C-alpha cells in the first residue's frame, strides 16, 4: 500500500497551459515536501509545507497543504518546457528517511 | 544539489556479477542516505548512515545488498550476485539541516 498517492501519473500539456497535480493520503503529516526530478538527475527540493492550509508560491508554482495535513497540491501557471520532469511528494519518516510517492511525470511541449 | 557526486553514472552487469556503487558527499554531510528508484517510480529508502555508523538498513531488499561508510565520508553500496530485478537507479543523498541533497544517481542495468 502506497502511503502517498500521487495523481495523475502522467500529464502531457502544451506550453502556456495551467495544471494541478495532487498528493493524497489517509495519514496526517507534520510536513510534506515537493521535489522535481529531471531526467538523469536526482530529485531537487522545491518546497516544504508545514502548516495546515498553508500556501507557498515559487514563481509560477503554487503549493498548498490541506487543512487536515493529509494532502497537498501543486499548481503550475503557464507551464513552460523547462517545467518538464517528475514531480514527487515526500514526507520525512522519523526525521530521517524520505518516503516518496510514485510521482507525476509532466511533459510540456512548445 | 549541494555537490554530491556518484560513480559510475552507468553500469551494465551480467546476472550474477558483483557491483560496487560509490557516493561522494560534500564535506559536512554527517547523514548519508541511499535510495533505489525503479523506472517510473519514486525513490525508495535503502539505508542510512550517520558518520560511519549505519543506523538503519531496513530498506535493503536482501542480504545481497551491503553498504559501508568506513571513514564517515565516501560511501559504497555493494550488490552481490546481481539479479535482473536489481536494475534501477541508485541515488545517494547527503543531509544538511532538514534538506537532503541528491546526487545524479547510478543507473544499473543487469542483463
């Protein structure tokens, strides 16, 4: 059983479109993290959300943590080809290992 | 990331062969993690070191997998008698504060 369920699994869009990807769980988390992984590279941390209902913005990316701290979403406005990659959500187990979802593979074509 | 390097970047092994994957973290990365990432999946935790001490190896899939970090810096993940199901990307990460910085990974293909 996957603790973090990410959807959709794949997303292919045109440059300029908006999109939202989701990270859901039945468990409550003290925080969740979002990573982006480009082909041939390791994941890179984008943001950590900590407070229920929190919204964080990183340029065209908007991250939200659910009020109950069980889910999170990532919204990208006016997607660009440089946004292409695997988007992963993760939580920190006991402050050590990261537990990842399976990710959403995003492809943005020009 | 914060300069974590891994070698080799690609490794092709015949089934039954032993392989050794190396991770060079940045000086100051007290904590070091290994993850396995199958194609189309998120990374899965394998093992964790704090300095030279291996504090958690609960994610190692079998006793064919062995990791060490003898001097608390460079780490090696060894896989004995490789099997086709070992084909994956092996990622290493160093931790600074609450952030893990990943290397580019070693892509292992077992034929």
